[in-house]
């Protein structure tokens, strides 16, 4: 089942159904991304677009439990402990030339910005919940005073 950004924005009360339809109509004439048109035509805050996009991606992405899926050493060595906690990412494996990174929906936008800056090469994401991510980060990137509760507080 396809999850559309406009449907998510309507469900969240960010756009009305009429506004969604007007954006879809505008897309037929200028082929711009839905989120960009929502911002331009109706002043939608970019953070609302980002949150809806993260929800859209999270619904489509593979979900794993990083507490039972063992990351490869090669993937883990690509980032530092502080970066894993700060950006809420857990590198899982390298598939061909692509790094697979685990995060939670609430942290997806931040994680995406980080890997775009830090990782040279293609990346994809698998999703989990904040508790599982925090538990796994505690295992693979232990830091004094940081645990799953740290991520829950940040979510």
C-alpha cells in the first residue's frame, strides 16, 4: 500500500483536503515535489513536511530489532561512538556499496542529514523503535550515562 505525503499531512491536520487537491493540481502543471508546493502555496512549515516524510519512509522501510541483529564490524567502524548517540544511528551492514543504517522514525530526518554529511556513498535505512535503538547503541557504542531512556527523552 502506497503512503502519500499529502494524505499524511491531511491526517495530521496540517493541510485540508481542498489544499491537498490544489497541490496535486499544481503538480500536474509544474512537476514540483508535493512538500515544496505545500510550503510555497500554503505556508506549511518545513518541519511538518519533514515529519510527514519520515512517517512515510518509516511505513515503507524494513523494520528490524537491532538488539538481535548483529551489526558488522566494518559498518560499526564508520562512525564514532559520540556520533552514533548524537545522531541516533546504528550502522548495521554494508550491502554491496550501500551502508544500511538503523534509526527510529522520530530521528530519521536528523539521521539522514548526518549520513549525507558523514558517509561518502549511498545509504539506506532500516527502522526500529527508540527503545530498541537505545538498547542496541548501549551494546555497540557504550557511553557512560547514556541508555534507551536517553533516546526516549529525545523522541
